[in-house]
C-alpha cells in the first residue's frame, strides 16, 4: 500500500503564507458577524439599485447612507429590545449601546459600495456610472462573503462553488433590478 494514505488518518494541516492569510481573513469574518456584513451589503446594493439619478449626487449618496444607518439602528434597537425582554440589563441606553456595537458589521458591510460611489463621483464620474460600479462591488462582496461563510462552515469542493455562486447571484439580482428600472 505504498503511496496510499490510511482512510482514518488525519491529514496534516496545510501550511504556507496563503493558507495563513485565508484562515486569518476567515477568523476575522467569523468574529465580525459575516451575516451582518451580508445584510449591510444587500441593503446598500438594493438601495443603489432602486435609486435613480434624478436627484443630485449629494442627495443620492446621503439617501443611501441614511437607509443603511436606519437599517443598522433598527437592528440594534430590536436586539436591545430582545435583551430587555430576556432581562439582560434594565437600562435601554446600555442595551442600545451594546446592541448597536454588536450589529456594527451591518454598517461595515455597506461601506465598500458607498465608498466606491463617493470616490467615483468625487472624481467626476457620472452618478449613474458610479452607482453601477457600487452595485458591482456589492456582487463581488457577496461572492466573497459567500465563500468565507462556506469556508467557516467547513464546506469544500463543489459545494463551496454553489454557496459562493448563490451569494453572488443575489448581488446580480440587484444589478438586474437596476437595469430593469433605469
């Protein structure tokens, strides 16, 4: 049985700089509530998809930021309410502070697309083009978040491709919605 490995033998852990970086990113994503980051990316992407270029750049960007912030605060508030019902802490202010901090990844998940729109419009790119670029950033992020979530769940092989692809397709739905509406 030369060259064959025992079926029950554990595989040695992969080594190298690339693997270390991937594991580090995966740990960071796990610690930073990847589901929240997906929420933030989806909310921002959907907002960009639905917004037209009828308003000025400032109004459009401020509107998208406003939607994301309200969504984040709503998540924090509902989490704080749940903690109050569970009897965790009697003071709403303390529960709100803790809960909004916990839900911060929602806010962070929308930042890359919004930053893309802001940087491009500041550089003189047309608002419609900048918003489309922000949507494509969302597609890439959704795929990346899907891959990291699959990796964290221990998924491998073709199932990783399916989970990554499904997340990216959600982003592509927003691009399609944008194309349909505008």
